[in-house]
């Protein structure tokens, strides 16, 4: 193994590279890898057939591996089919005139009140948009090399980056815009890492494996892309730890008692892990953002930009890339909602409410980022060593 290239604090975060690698390897990666195989987290509801709102479909995908196999109706969990039984927002906020409100409002400490169907202001499509939604088994549709390249893929990334900072040259970018750019760039790095991790090395013999030169050319060669990957990982981790009470109390029922118990136990280990809490108690400090005098307007503007990025995912011309693009952007949108749509700890003003699909996206996104951090940490130094010697 070569020497460590990245040391010190991850830029704009509150944790250093060594700690991130250690907690990822020892704590988060093993828990997440198991969690995403369990029934609650492996079925994602998604609208795969949708018209691109920006330009005509130019989808070009070379491999059969582009297509997604959808779940037959009898495969995904029964409870996912039932309408939500959760309380409405009104029941949670408006306590006036209710006997329990006059007694002690704080008695009801349960923050999770059931899965809800509320729109996420950060995303373009979500669970409330039920038309043509299908369930996909993520375990059967891994994110990997699909052969989706060329103008179509390039146009998506170009539009996504243009959406990020339409007006400002980089030196004038405020820290909120910078954070949004880094989130997207970190996600892009992670997608590239997964392509390199699971690549079709020999098409005629159908041999899959690591493509280390691709990992170097697309990610490792650019320190900023690696830094942004770590930034995105810590940002999403902060959202997950901030929503820990809610997520720990949430209902993970799939009518499969044995598996559901395992889910509950892993969720607890993930959200209340003492090692994680002591090593990296505040992965990202969201309170630093939106402090300027134009904070509220800026938030609205960035929210609109992120919604547009989410809409662009409908234009991804390869089904499997679209599936993972939508899932991961919804996961980021959920992290943004947790960090910036709820006022501090005061859940009474604006209680945190999440959709089941948002939590599935959030945890799967964290798992993908965790895999990428792991692969970069494991392979990075040795590849750099080989390159140096050439
Ligand atoms: P691209 O990755 O297309 O990058 C385009 C340009 O963006 C680069 O030239 C560079 O200037 C800039 N750039 C690259 N990385 C970063 C970064 N981290 N930060 C900032 N700027 C950057 N392909 C698959 O095989 N499997 C998939 O699952 C898959 N999923 C995708 C999901 C989405 C949402 C999109 C848009 C594309 C997906 N693709 C997938 C395609 C893949 O991301 C690449 O676009 C494709 O492999 C072509 O790569 P490229 O080398 O031309 O550079």
C-alpha cells in the first residue's frame, strides 16, 4: 500500500479523512451492506417511463444491461401496497382545543407518526406522484457499467452543472452554491467509481471486474473530485444522524418478522453507533449555511435549481442509469430536506415527515457513497504509486 494522499479536515466539513475512512470501514460500510439487502430497503418505487421535460428522447444505450427488471406484483412487500395510515400534518401541529394539548404537549415524544405522502420541496418527482410508478428490486439491478456514454450522457452532466451555478463565476460563488456544486460533483465521482468497480472487461466472454485505469482517469487524477466525494458522504451522514430519532422510531414492516427484526436492529446500530458518535459527532455543520441577509431567497433559488437537477434525471437515456440517478438525487433531496426544511430541533414548528421511499433512497445513497469511499481508500494509494513509477 502507498502513502495516504488525503489528510486533515475534509474541506467545509467537521471530520478528517483518516476518521472518515476508519468509521466507514469499521462501522458504516458493514452495516449498510447488510441493511440494503433486507426487504424494506431493497424495493424502490420509481417512475421509469417519463418524458424528458427539456428535450426529445435521444437515449442511446449500447448494452442489454441498461434495462431494469421490474418487480412482479407478488414480489414487493404487502405493506408497501396499502395506503398510508399515518396522521396528517394538521393532527401533529394543531393541538389547540385538544385535551392532550392543555395537559402536556411534550408527553408525546414519539417523533415518527407513520409514513406520509407529503411533497418534497427539493425534488421534482416523488412518491406522491403515483401514476406509472413501479417497484424495482435494487439488488437485481446494481449500478454498474452500462455502456451509456457519448453526447446523451454528456448533455445530462453539462445541464446538471449549468443548473448549479448559472450566474456566478467560481470565485464569486457563495458557500451555499459551492455546497450544492460539491454535492453534485461528489455524486458524479461516486457514479464513476461504481462504473470502475463493476466494469465489463471482456464483452464477448461477459467478464466483469475492476477497471482501475478508469478509476484513475475519471476520479483519482482530480483531487477535487475525491474531496467532493468525501464531502457528499459526510453531508448525507449528517442528515442521517440528525434524523436519527425519527429514523430509529420509524416502522420498517414488510410482513416478514424475521427480516424486519434484523432491519430494526441494524437501523439502531447505524443511527446510534457509539463509535461513530464519538469519532465524528458532527459530520457537517449545516447551521453555517443561509446565515447571510439574503438567506431565505438564496435557499429558494438553490431549491429551485436542485428541483431542476431532479427533473433532468427524466432525460437520462439509459434505464438503469435513470433508476440510480433518480434514487440518488432523491436521496440527496431527502438529506437537504432533513437539514434545511426543519427548524433546528423544534419539531413542533415544522415536524420532520418523510416518505418511505425517501428513507429507502437516503439509506441506499449512503451505502453507495460508502462503497465509493471504501474503494477509493483501498485502491487509491496503490494506483497512484503505479502511475508515479511509470
Ligand atoms: P462524464 O462522467 O460523462 O463527465 C462529463 C464531464 O464532467 C467530464 O468531462 C468532466 O469535465 C466533468 N466531470 C466528471 N466527473 C466530475 C466530477 N466528479 N466533478 C465535477 N466534474 C466532473 N454510466 C454507466 O455505465 N453506468 C451507470 O450507472 C451510469 N449512471 C449514470 C447516471 C447519470 C445520472 C448520468 C448523467 C450518467 C450515468 N452514466 C452511467 C454515464 C456516465 O456517468 C458517464 O457520463 C459516461 O460513462 C461517459 O463518461 P465520460 O468519461 O465522458 O465523462
